[in-house]
């Protein structure tokens, strides 16, 4: 076979996995909410057919459940695992807030904001509630370790979490009103100073 013949041989496409579909669904969810998770547009984006989808998933709800589970793992459990390696509670708290407010390069906050209008959806509600509870419990533990009693630690955890959600909303809706990237370290320090003041 000469060079011209080899150029006309169709390239073998990589076989898509359930993880490929799940990642594409999560990207769609972050960009357009629950309604953006639709099989045909995802198949087009992935350069495949609906048949590939049905090889891995029984239907849209199964894909949505997989995407939500993946989101819960990477944006909650993996983040907690990452910061838990730091032995000091104050530094863990700083790492959490710095990362959530602007230090991590991926879509922290964008999926959560996209899920809020569908918070009552039967697939979304339990995952959103579980992730929120896990995050608040972890934050409460950090404030407790800093010496606050459990009630005060819980209130400060709630304030920290609402600061994160408020910042995510502001960065999404009016990014020009958020601190410039160069000012983020100082901004995070001020947020932590407020949250940990006695």
C-alpha cells in the first residue's frame, strides 16, 4: 500500500467509554443546566451516534445519575481528600477557600450553580443535599479544630459556605465585580480573618 492508499484508509475511532459520556454530560450540565444533558447533542459533540450511548446507559436518567455522582466525588470528596493532607486546620481552611474562590482551574461552583434551579428534581435533590451536608460537616470540623464550640463552628461553616456560593454566583453572573486574580490571596485572607475572628 503506497502513501496515497494509506491516506484514504479511514482512521479507527477510539471507542467511547461510559466515563467519556459522563464527562461530556457534566460539561453540558455546567454550561446549560439539567436541560443541556440531552443524548443527541452529546453524541454530536462526542462525534458518535446514540447507539454508543445506549451501549453504556439505559437512558438519560442513568447518564444524569452518573454525572451527578461524578460531580459529587470530584467537587466534594476529592477536594476534601486533597486538603485533608494538610495537618493544620487553619491551613486546611485556607486551602479550601482559596481553591474554591479561584485557585483551582476547573469548574468548582459552576455545576452547583447550574443545579440550583433544578434542586427539587428527584435525581438532583439527594445528591445536592448530600454534597452540601458533607461540605458543611467538614467545614464545621475545621472550625471546631480551631477552638470554636460545635454550635459556633457550625454557624461559621455556614458563613464560609455561603461566602463560597456567593462568590461563585458573582463570578458567574458579573465576573467584573469579583477581585482581580492578583488580589485573590489578600481577599481570601480577609474572608478567613472575618470567619475566624473571636
